[in-house]
C-alpha cells in the first residue's frame, strides 16, 4: 500500500514513537490508507490507539484491515463547520499524550484549527514541510521535537511538542 512518505520518514516516525511514548495518534488525511496502515501496525505493536480522519474514507483501500488492527476511521470534512467540535470531542475521549498529524489537503488551515486544541504534553506533526507548509504557518508555534533528526535526513515531516 503506497504511503505519501519516504522510507527514511517511516524510520523517523519509529524514532518519534520510541521517544515520545504517545498513547493515541490522530491522522488528518487518510487518502488510500498507506500511512494509516503504518500507524495502525505501530499502534497495534506498541499499544497506542489510532484514528484516521478524511472526508473520503471511501477511497481508503485498506478499511477492513485498518479496522482489524483497531484503527478508527472517521468520515469528516476537516474544513467544515462541525470539524472543530468533532475533533475536540475526539481529543477529550482519547488517552494522552496524543499525536496529531496534519497531512490532509489544507495543512496551514488544519494546523491553525486543530493544533490549538491539543493539551500540554501532546505532540503535533506536519507533512510537506517546505512545500505546502513552513515556519510562516506555525500558529500556534510549539517547541520543535526531533528537529536535528528531521533535518539530517531532509525529511518533509516536522514534529512539535505542545
């Protein structure tokens, strides 16, 4: 199953999971499900929950496999009026600390709408750093996490601690 990440980014995510010890992951932007499958497999092995959100979860080619691994698939328009309330409710029921991964089609809007809903001790990450998202979009602007590691492999993902 293709994922919109490079191989070295998957290794970087493993480093993140080793160091951050999150208990839940929320992925914004399921697409075909490749990265959700990586998260669900990691969650199954490491004991954290995974939720993936997209307005087109019907496109996800591995829905049944994700569900069998315990991944929750939510169909939600992340730019719609109900999204903030839905994500707030999701965050209130998930165990902490949480990782929120912005990888849908409107990363600056996702960041500004949803990262501010996180609690101290949570984490946020964004994909397509330097292409669709950059330092100018960091509002809020949490503390960088794994910055040297991300830069050393020229990763398009950046991690932050809330």
